[in-house]
């Protein structure tokens, strides 16, 4: 996509920013998906434009060649289409210096982490990508890829790659480096550090000792909260962007206008001037993360499952339904908001108003099936703590129970229930396991008990909350017998009333 500036400026209603001058790489990014390209890459391009510096990004796609091949064919460029019902604007971040596929060149991932020129490794590998076992609350030693990585050879898991890369860096002199997680996980920096340390501790004898000492001395794991709604790219967007640009772009990324990045300013070897793109450096990342993961992501899951069960393809279509909007307002106000500490300077009312505007962005076409995908790992981040907090106050979190009932109805439908095409399009690592539990469950109550109390899908503590599990089962049965609208009416109606048996 070598597009002359004149071609860009001819695209009348489109505002574009010219790509920054190529820099030398200082960042290795694992997870070259759409989110990274519409978020960290955009902030990095702004930083390069404002202050320069050797902060170009080498992008590593985990398995697929699509983005890597297209980036190479397009001079490492692509467009971000910022889409609202009012306007579309295109920008071309231009922060990448190179890209490759990690599964094809795992040794190169290790070598890049060891390269002293690389001073930050950023990660967007999704909640699924950390090889974390909720059951043991540590590195998943039952995971075949982790076990193979521990045995040696070229590492394939993200944690294995980080650990082996840091080992190689330690052996090569131990230049300081920062590992920056940009995934929707509570305390994502500490979480990543804990898993890398556990990997190194699992190595035989003193094999991990040098790297562990290096971690103590010169490796930082700042936490960060990332936020921007980035739907999957469609063929329609590719055509539209190419027409607007007057040049072919095979990998444009659609994104909403809103964007936010809150980062703990604790880097071991410098960082780009990401504030030039609007990033906030703060000691309150944990609060930002909690606010975002519960208010935005938790409610997003509810909207996605209720929307899919209502036969709706997109989040804006779902939030346009009165009952779903009421459910979203109720979960925010009564169940998520009381569970968070609002970061200083954030106006929570304005934040919530903006959330509804963002979800209602009809031009974006964010799909219910995309948000509903991987619920087994996403919900674990979003629901157990606020649910347990409500329960400890003697209040039933009816809308969180409805979120779980919606999830079960979509991913593990009981034999006589068809959740529809949008639910069928949701992928989830736990789908087969849950489907086999559903196949022999008598009703929603039995299914909820098996999944929450026996499988501990949402952690051991929630597995002991009988009244909550009962409520999930009841709502699952309501969805199946009377439809999703009836379940919404039931949960919203009950949402502020403590159940009788919970009253002191
Ligand atoms: C969504 C997120 O897919 C999901 O689960 O809730 O991807 C959400 O769009 C982003 O976190 C917004 O920052």
C-alpha cells in the first residue's frame, strides 16, 4: 500500500494522518491481531511522531500468516477506520518495522526478546493466552504446550516464550526490559510476572535461577488497562477502505472513536511518549482495570448473550431493545458499580453514559458472537468478585446470574433448546466439555450446579454459593421454557429486592 500523500488527500470526507517515519525497533509485540493494530500501534505512532525514538514495533502473529503477509506486501502499513454513525476517518499508524509468525519461527521470538535493542515486550494474547489454570490458580501444568515448553525446544506458549526469551537475555548480559500486558485481566502485570516466574521455577535443577535473579534485578512488569471496541474486519470494510484510500488495503481495522490506555509508569528501560496519543500514566491502574473489566466488559457479556438469544447479530441492535437496555442499566448500577473503586478524576455517571453511546454505535457492527466468544475465560475475569460481594451483602446479583444463564443457554444449551445462529457462532474452549454436561442434565438447575459447583468454571468460591447457583439454574430454565424476554423481565424486576431467604 505505497500510497502517495496526494492520493490520501483526494479522499474528500476522509481525514488521514500520514504514517510516522520508520524507526528502529524497540518493542516486540506478541499478538498481532486487530486490537493491537487499533490500539498500542496507534499510540506508538503518535509517540514516534511527537518525540521520535527507537520505538518501532516488531509484530508477532501467533499462527496465522494473513496479517504478516499483508503487512509485508503493504510496506508494513494498514489503515485504522475510526467509525461512528456520523463519520468515518482513516489513519495509517505506521509503527511496525517488521512482522513474523511466532509458530513458524519460535526461536526468533526468543532471540528478539534477548535482543538488547528490544526494551519492551507488549502482549495482546487474550485472556486465553496466559496458560493459567483457574483450578490451581497458577501456571497450567496440565497444558500440553506448557509441558512441552518446559521440556525444552522452541517454546510455543506465550509464557514459555517470555520465560525462554528472558533466560536468553539474562545469559546474554541481562539488559533491562519491560513486559507490558495489554489484556483484560486484573493486575495483568503481576499476573504475567507470576506465571513467568512459575515457569522458571518449574525448570529442573538450577536451570531457571539466572533468569529469576535477572527478573528480580532488571525486568519490570507494569500493569495497564486498555480500552477500545475493535470488531472483526469484514470484506465490506476492506472494499470501502480501499475505495476511500484509492489504494488497496487488505487488512484495515475498524474501531470506535473512543480509546483509552491507563498505564503504570514503572518501566525498566524507558518507554515511548505514549501520552502523545492520550495514554494516561497513573498509580491507579488497578482501579481503571476493575472499572473497565466489570462495567464495560461484564455488561458487554450480558448484552451479547441476551442479544444472541434474541436473534440479534450485533451489540447496537441488542442494546436497542428496551429490556436488554434495562438489564444493562440494572447490572451496572446495582451489581458492578458498588463493587468498584472509581479512579480519581473519573466521573462515573459520565463514564456510564458514554458506555451506552459506545454500545449503540450502529455503524461499527460489533457482533454479539464476537463478544460472546471465550466466555469461559472472560466471565471468570468479569463476574465472580462482584457477584460474591453482592452475596456477602445479602443481595442476590440477579443480572450477573442472568449473564451466566445467558452464557450457558448459548454455549451449553439443554437438549430441547435451540439458542440460534449467533450463539452457535460463539467459540469457546470449554464448549465441548459444557455441551457434554448439558446433554445429560435434567434441567437448568442441574446444569448450573454441574458447571458452577462441580466444574468450578467461575472459581471455587462462587461454586459454594447455592442460592446463586439456584438462581442461575432458574433463569436458564426460564430462558428455555418461556424465552429470553421472560428471563430479562424476571431478573430486572427482582434486581433490587433481596430474596426472602437471604434476609437476616
Ligand atoms: C469485549 C471486549 O469481546 C469482548 O469480550 O467485551 O473485546 C471489548 O470490546 C474491549 O475490551 C473494549 O475495550
